[in-house]
């Protein structure tokens, strides 16, 4: 505890807070859509929000403290989107049974260590290209928001540039404060939508069926491993953290397993929001950035307890504010990923292919763009330079230059 207090910094706390807020901004809306499509009760929806929030909080805090790395855990956004179409066709009890099956499979993958062996052979430029592709839409989303909220977005953008020039560690905090102040002053904060209420967990007895396992469990496993854990580990690797994937995957699967009867569809390593906590904006010293993971977990815990309040809060603020906040908070991560992708001339074309496929957002055979970006990038890497030795992922060239600069 004393070490945590000594390592604590405002910039790291703000990074964790922003990462958690963005985690809720889009993915939570998808969960509401899934609940509405399946005609789930408000009590079950509240339990769902409670389960994913408490699970993300406990795992994020525990893993960040254990490994001294900013580990951000979140629920599967692609998995939530999958459930929008599948939940109306299957009972909630069978869905919970499928969640348990998926968690068990992911747990076995985690403890086997197979994931570590695969990710350890991934060229640094390709993993950086995949990360840049994942973050690309968030960067462009900032400027797309100009069309509907020019004053709000421009004020946030200018504030970012000015504070970045003077006090770079607090640029994102300034953006949040300016955006919130403008939203309140211009009457865009819908205060009538705000309510205060605690979330209550609801037990749902699982039922197991082959149909649910094939239609829900297996797709959830593929989406979690290829669309969440692969880019999530790439974020940590590109930031220079050699933390093994096995304990993170197995711990996340175990948490998902325990919370599945309360409607939790799956917890996994975050990628997009994790990038906010692993860069210099969180802290100049990489060894002190784990505080952002702890801070984000505490925010998860608070918001999870007040589930009803959380729902109303996101409906009260304009969505353009969240989009602009996400884009600006990820500027550093996008720039670092692009630099890492282009750093190795031998892998530059393969990294570019990875970036373009991932940024396209395409989906094929129910597998995410991040997965296909990885497939096309590795194929290009092998075909264009099979005779070359792949660069290790643990120390990308961009990171090496950053360490020298320190």
C-alpha cells in the first residue's frame, strides 16, 4: 500500500478514469441493445452491468498490483454485439450455460501457455500495425464529431493542443473539464435523465445445450482470443511490458466463470482503453503506470455498484463529448503504434497491410478485422521476407528509442 501511495500521480489516476469512462461509453450501449432485443427485465440488465463492472474492477486492480503493469480488464464488446442477434433465439438460462462453457475453454487456453508461445513469435511491426488499425476509427471519430458539435469538439481540441504544449501530462484532464463545462453551460447535459440507484445481482440458473454451445460459446471464445486478448497483449508488448499472457487470460476466464450466473458474458483484456494507460500521458516512468490500472479498477467498482446511476449518466452527456474525449486521449497511442509499425523497413509493407485490414473494420466468417489483419500481415511477412529473422516483440524499435530518450 505504501508503494502504491508513493507511485500515485494525478496523470495516472486521470488516465485510469478516462479509460474506464471510454470502456462504458460505447460497449455499454451494445449491452442495452442486446437486453432490449431479448426483452430482458431491468433487474437482469442491472445485474449484467453489475457483474461485468465488478469483475473488471477486481481483476484489473489485482492484476495491476500483482505485475506492476497497467492491466485494464473489460467485457467483450464484439461478444455483446454477437448477443444482440443470438439472445432472442435462445433462453437466458441456456445463454448463461454457454457463457460458462466459453469461460472454461478460455481458461484451459490460458493455463496451457499456448497463447504465450504464439504471441511471442509475432513480429513487433505487425502487432503495432494491428494496434494502429484498431485505434484508427477512434482518432477519426474526433473529427467526424465536428459536423454535429463544432463548438464543443473544437474547444476540446484546442484545449488539448494548448495544455499539451504547457503541461502535457494533464492534457486529457483539461479536455475532460473543458468538454464537461461546455456541455453544462450550453444546456446539453440532460439533468432530468440523472437518477441515483444501486445495482443488485440476480442469480440465473445455467442450462447447457449443444445448440447454445455451438452458436454462443464457440464464437465468444474466438472473439475473445482473436479480437481482445491478441490486440490487448499487443498493447502491453508495444509499451515494453513483458507480462505473460497466461495468467491474465486464465484469471479473466475464471472471473467470467464465477460471474456468468449473474449474466456476465465474458471478461477479457482491454486493448483500446488499455492504450490510454500504457503511454507517457499516464506517467513518464513506465514502472509507475500500473497506478492507472488500479485507478481504473476503482472507478469500475464505484460505477458498478451504482448501475442505475451509470446508465443515466451516459444518457445525460452528448455522445460527441465521449467520442472527442476518446480520440484525443488516444492520440499518443495512435502515433506510437504508427511509428512502431513503420520502424522496421523489412516489415513495413506487411505492417501496412495489417494496419489497412484492421482499420477497415471488415468481418469475415464471424471473425474480427483484428484477427484478419493479423492473418494477412503474417502472410505478407512470410512471403516477402521468409529468410529474415523476425524482430522480437518484447522491445520494439520505437520503445528502444523512447527508453534512450529518457
